[in-house]
C-alpha cells in the first residue's frame, strides 16, 4: 500500500467524470464509542456539498447504516445513499431495494430476538436494529465486558448460519450481515453501471469495504483509511481528516 497521491489520481482519472463511493463510519466520520453520536467531519461535509454540485461528479455514501440514518447524518441533497450494506439505495434518479431484502429483514428480526435474549446479562452491549441489518456495539463496555460479549457473539454463529446471517467484526463491535450474495461491492457495481464512462474512487476503512475496493480497481482507484497488511486498496490515507482533505482537493477546480 502506498500513501495517497492526488497528482497520480488526477493522471489516472484523465479528466473523466468521477464517481465517488464513500463509507461513513471511520471514513467521513471519526469512529466514536457511542455510534449514535457519529457525525461527518464538518470539513468533509462541506467538501461533499461542493462535490455534489460539481458537474461530472457523483457522490455516494455506502454504509451498513440504514439510508434514513445516512441522509439525516450527512444531510446533503444531490448525494446518493446506499444503506444496509447496499441493500437499499436512494439518490437522484436512483431508487433500489434488493429483491431479497424482505427475507433479510425477517431473518434479522428473528436474530434480534435471539441476540437480545442471550445478552440479557450484559446491559452495556447495545443492539441496534437497522431493519435489514443489525449492529452490536460494545464501545461503552469494560474490557472484561467486551470479552464476555465476544463469547456470546461466537455462541450464536451456528444459529445465525441457519438464518443466512453472519457476524462481521467492526470497530467496537460487530455487524450482522445477510448472506444473500450482495455486498457493498455489488451496490457500487449497480451505481457504476449508470455512469459507465466515469472514473470510480472508493474510500473506506473496514472489512465490508473490501468488496467495494475490488470492484473499482478495474476502472478506478481504491483508498483505504488506515494502512493494512492485506487490502484490495492500493492507496491509504491516515484518517477521516485526510479524507476531508482529499475531498477538498477534488472539489477545487484544477
Ligand atoms: Mg467504516
């Protein structure tokens, strides 16, 4: 992985229209122990607003959070929001819901009951039902509390498999992801197909962003927030403040 280089990005894009795909937590917003308090950095939001108004630039936020949360937290017109790991997409001229999302929603509802039952002795663990996905946050718990919740998480793996759900480790917790053959990468492909001439740039910090990185690599560029030993992204930035800096640079006329 190499440090991000704006000059090389401009050379690779070669003046083509640009489609930007941005993760939310850890990318536009710094990670916070209480996920309800996450917010995009003001500089990032300001740059996104400018980019969303720029002809030839499309901005999409692709996240595990539901579209309603994303559109409330980012609160910008002209931006496309792909929520629940891409199962639902809403934006200018695009409205998509994965045909199996209802099945995923039912499975998540059943799983939520199991998870809450098993977590009864762990009041610090926060379960957030996002309709089609679910997140479990332990950011406000002690180290021993987190370890105990990790054991509960492991103990549910088999039952979740029956529901076609799996855990994915996130920052300070886990996301419950429907296994229906649809990832953030598929959502990005769906959006890329609408602008086949555009140069795609994907930026994210987590495991769920890797399919998005793989998808854009063929005709675009993937940037990981935080250097990692193994990632489909070729470039890295150190944190959300650097992401905001990159967005500002892209928003400036050349
Ligand atoms: Mg993230």
